[in-house]
C-alpha cells in the first residue's frame, strides 16, 4: 500500500474532524511555525543590527550576514554567562514551582473541607490570577520601593531598618520569587482543588474506619490520587516559570546588575536592548531555551510511563 493510500485510509473515517481542525492548524503553523523556523535559521548566521536588510530613508540596504553554522552555539556554550544565567534560571524555576505547589496544595486541602465563607475565600485567592500580570508586578514594585514602599514603611514603623528590596542581589531574588509565587498560587489552587473534589469520598471513609489518621489519609489517598493532576500542573508551571519574562523584566529589569537575569530576559536584552543588537545570538539563546524545555517534557513523559500513566 502506497503512502498516499495509507493517508487516505487514515483520514477517511475522521474527515469531518480533520476539516474542523485544519484552519486552526494552518493559523498555528503560520503564527508559530514561521517564526520558529526563522529563528533557527538566524541562529545559524552572524545576523546583527549592522548587517540585516533595512531601509534608511528612500534607500534599501540588503542583508549582508552570512551562514556560520553552529559557531554561535559554540560561543554561547563556552561562555560562563550562559551557565550562570542557566543556574539562576533553574534555581528560580525550582523555588517558584516548589513553593507554589506546596502553598496551592495546602490551600486546596483547606478549601476542600466544609468551611464557612468558602466561596468568598476561593474568590479572594483567585484574584491574583484574574489581574493582568503587569498590573500585579507594578503594584508589587510600588510595595518594594525603598523610600515610599508600604513594606519598608511597616518595617520602619516597627523599629526595623528598611530593606533594599530591589537594590540588593539577594533581596531582589527573594522579591521576584515572592511575586511569582503570588501570581502562580491561584492556578495551583484551582487545579489541585478540582483534583481533590474528584477523589471518591468512600476511600476516606473506609480509611477512617480502619483507624487511619489525617496524615495517613493524606499520604496514602490524597497524594496518590493527585499524582496525575500534580504532574501536569508542575510541568505547565515549570514551562511558564522558566519563561516568566514579565515578573523579572518589569520588577527588576534583570538587576541589580544582572543578579536576577534569567535566560529569556537575557535573550530579549541581546535583541532589543544592547547595541548593536545581536539577532543571531538572541535567536540561539531562544533555541537553547526551547531545547531545554523539550528535554524537560520528555523526561516528564518517561516518568509518567514508568508510573503506568499515559500522556
């Protein structure tokens, strides 16, 4: 059987479904596929602000950059800057995802019980998720202000010295982690609360009748029952946090110095801030970020398969 015949045979039973998804597939291919291919190509050249095609008045200057192969990748991977940014990005991601998951799980467990005013608590806890990220970040930036910020005003009023939240490398790292956790908890809360409500109540009743305490029920029923939901939200949160541009850029601009710079903000800096703008370097950093996240997704899938689950 030829390849065309196999394709027709596979598509014939579900032609209507394929017809419905075709427009979306084409749009995504144009919006995502073309920039991705273009970025990979630029990463294999020496393109920068001085040699790309551009218009100056009525004159058009053609592109003069050249194909350089993997030279840009070799330069990045042998540069301590990349490994320093990667190390902080991993720490930032693990800290944010870990703290967000623990807080979200704790709040979801509390809100899954009969509680007076539970609906009001749920709405209040989801509020950070409803606000645009830049609004939340600018609000936190005002709170962290050294001179007029609310946090330092409270500390000064209590006899404690003001803290340079965004001007000290250590405090700046703690500040960006705190803001990202505040933004990420609602997502964890909603997802884990839905997972908790899907667990059969009979399991808890049977365990309680067998003499299992709260911790034992949580350890042997709740955590195993949330395994699928937990693995999914942790993977999604890891991808989002690894590429969380707004929090870092709007809160600290990667500073003080480069203390809070992560991979994605440095790639942006190369292409839009530093002069001359390094398009090939920025594209190569973007490709490396994509490869790292793809590797994380593959490892996640293998872990699920070992547990007997599908993805």
